[in-house]
């Protein structure tokens, strides 16, 4: 689903340029491209920069780069900021715009990187590409990657090749893919991923998504090829598929999946909890956990779907759920489902 990208990538320190230990040293100015950083320290961009290849190359750990509100603009090739040699760590990049490169920020197999207050836009593949133990905070990634899924569109607004990452207050809209993870223990908070060509928020392992809408994406709003995912207060409406998990042990709370051109919520595994969520008006099924048992559904609605409103395996518990006006309202396979106060 998400292939491991041959960029590098990284993770969480603290916000603020002064968080790196060499902060007591005077900052070094960056006034033109290309510029290679070979020593730890603080670096400041002093003007809007343009590049015909890579712009800033980081060949040291413990580096902080403050763009000071400036932009770095490429010609559609190479990277805006890149670590050409891997295994660097403790990098902060903050406060500016990176656009029109092949990849905006490409930190190859590095760790402990923070991206803060960065606008990554119009890059041909990835806007921001990181690995594991990384944070993207108060940033945005817009119009990166191919916008056309039918033409093999791809790339990500924000992409991670590993796990233990956090995206917070960072929209990723109108990209090939919005936010993507290859690994477990990733978190998305207050970060919409709308109008992307393929996926809104996609992972290969456990992902927690809260207050992050994923609407109007070409294939799916929120999707994971693994289980143990949690989605809270995050609509996934008007996609092809709303929410899709390929393994079980997931929790969905207060998260509608309405008006999708296929199914609203699909889960291919048992032991899930779905609470106060809606899967209404989808062209396929509403909530589909076919065959898989051990689920708890409370106060959910699956109304007006073309296919089946509610499909799941028994034994499972259903309390206060509604499935009305569907092609078929309910399909409960097996035996032992406990039902109370439902409206089917």
C-alpha cells in the first residue's frame, strides 16, 4: 500500500531553534544554493533562495536550520533540504517555504528530526519525507506529488518510511497522497488530509488519528494495512472508501464515513469497537466487518446505503444501533450476537 521510500527520514526533538546543544554558538548564514553543512550548529537562511539542483545538504548531526520566513525554490529536480549521507540525527528545520523541487525535504534514514512551521508545496514527489521518531508540527503540505490517481499519481504531502512519528496541526491537502506511514505507533492530530488523489491518511501499522478529517480523497480517507488503529472525531466522507483497516483490534469513535462511492467502514479482522459513528448514504455497504467476530457497536447508524447497512460476524454485541433504508439492512453471520435497543 505504501512502499518504503528511498529517502531518509527522522524525528522528534523540541520545538524551537534553540533546542540543539550547539545553540550557544553563533549562527551561520545561508545566503545561496547549494550550501553544505558539515558541522553541528545553528544555521539561518538570510534571503529567498533559488536552486537548480539540491539547495541545502546536511552532512552532520545536531543541526538547526531557521528559514526566518524565507522561501527555497527549485526547478523540479533534486531536493530542497537533504542529507546525502544517512544516519544523521537531531535536526530541526523551521519557519519557511520549500517548493518546486522533486522532494522538498528528504532526510535519509536519519533520526530525531523536527519540522516546524514549514510550508512544503508544489514538489513533484514528496513535500516532506522523513523516516522514524519524527515530528511535523504546525506545517502544511499542499499540491505535492501527482494529482491524478488514474495516471499513476503518487508522492505524499507528508510521508514517513518508519514508525513512532507524530503529525500535529499540519494539513496535507491536494497532494498525490496526504499523510503516509510505513511502520507502527504513528499519530495524526488536528491535521486534515482532504482532496488528495489517492489516500488521505494511510499506514502499514498501528495509527492513531484524532480531529483530522480525511474527505474527498480519490481512493480512501483513512486506511491501514495493519490493525490496532484508533480514529476519533475524524470524518472520512465522500471518498471511494471511507475507513479501511485490513486487520482487527481497531477503535472508531465519533467518526462519520458518509457518501463514499464504495463502502463507508470496512474492517478485515475482529475485536473492533465502533461508537457514535455513522456510515450513511454510501454507494456500497455501510459498516462491513463480514465474518469477523468479537465486535462492539454502540450508538452507530448505517442508513441509506445501496448495499448492506451493517454486516458483521457473531458473536458480537450491538447496542443502540440503527440500520434503515439500505439495500439490505443487516447481515449477521454465525451465532451468538447480543442485541439491545437497536433499530434494524
